[in-house]
């Protein structure tokens, strides 16, 4: 969890998305917006799978008090990343609510327990 989550990367991704959406027709634009939200949901699900995969290792490290500060910092980082991914999905859904009103895209944390 490093440079890929930097503010520069997020700004660059947004510029790339905006540039890609600029030349699309109505149907293509709607499809791109759907794809963006579905990709964001997939990214959140992949992140949650990663967190579940490292849980046993974290439990082993929790036995040794030396690792507690590192595990605490990692927990905070995990929660911050989770919040970022959720907000990205919600923000896109809110901004594009009218255009996507016929779609049945729901945030994953509302459709199944985490």
C-alpha cells in the first residue's frame, strides 16, 4: 500500500477519466459511467479479499508485542483505504444518480455483510 494511493495518482486517474468521457456519445458515456462504478466496486471487493487473506498472518504477528504498533498502523491504513474506496463509489453514484436511475448497481456493503 504505497504510491498507488497517492493524491497525485487519484488526480491523474480523474483527468484520464474526464478526458476519456469527453468524446463519447450518450450511450457510450452511460456505459463508461457504469463501467467506472462497477470497476470501483470490483476494486473494493479485491481489497476486502486481500484483507481477509492477510488476517491469519496478522494474528500470528499479534502474538508478539513488538509488532503491535505496526499492526495498529496497518489497521488504520486498511480502514482509511476502505473508506476511500467506499466514498469513491458513493460519490460517483450520487453525481450520476439521474443517469443511472434504471441500473440496479448497489454498493456491496448494502447487499451483503462485510
